[in-house]
C-alpha cells in the first residue's frame, strides 16, 4: 500500500473517531443529569484554572519586570507584555464565567470558558515562548489562540442572550 493511501486511511480513521466522540459528548450533554454534573465539575475546574492563571500572571509579570527586562530586547518585552495583558483580561473573564456557572447551568458559558482558557494557553503561552526562545514556530500558534478567544467571547454572548430574565416587580 502506498504512503499516500496509508495517510488517507489514517486521516479518515481520525476523522471518524472525532465525529463519534463529538456525538457521544453531545448526547451526554443533552441528558440533563449528566449536563448539570459536567457543568458543576467544570466550573470548579475553571475556578482552579483562573487561580493558576492568575498566579502565573503575577509571577511572570514580576519576573519579567525585575529579571527579564535586563536581558530581553524591546520586541521580546513587547511580546511578553501583550501576552500578560491578554492573560489578565481572559483570566478575569474565565473567573466570572465560573462564578456564573455556579449560579446557573449554562452550557454556552461552559464552552465559552473552555475556549477562553484554551486561548489563554495558546495565545499568551506562544507569546511567552516566542519571547524567551526566539523560535519562529510560535508565531503560527498565536493566531489559533486569538481565534479561540473570539469563539469564547461569541459563545459568552450567546449564553448571555439565552439567559431568561427574572420577572420584574412593579409595585
């Protein structure tokens, strides 16, 4: 069998597995008991992610301003600063979503927090790696993280629009 045929078979199998996994996840989230349990568990995970991300933000910010500012150039410090800014904002957004998920089950908020967390790791992480290693490979990871941020914010908007309003009291 030719190499291209083996590659095609491998890609087809990988696609089939991903579709099957996505279908199983969707059917699991449609069952309300599993849905609530998954959301509650993951709101806890997102709170922990926000705490760890906040810690890394403060530690790397201090390390950057006290140590790395003496060894890195202006361009590298700019990458580091951009990564820190995006990490700070998105850590706060993930924290807010995790708190909101504790109050109300919302699958949109869950997926929003997942994409924001993934964006934080990919976007900010790739900028940190780029600043510290100068490997140009990381410039291809950064836009993927940015796209994850955008998806996360759109999912948050959809989740907010789908929230039911509480009845207003007029006396």
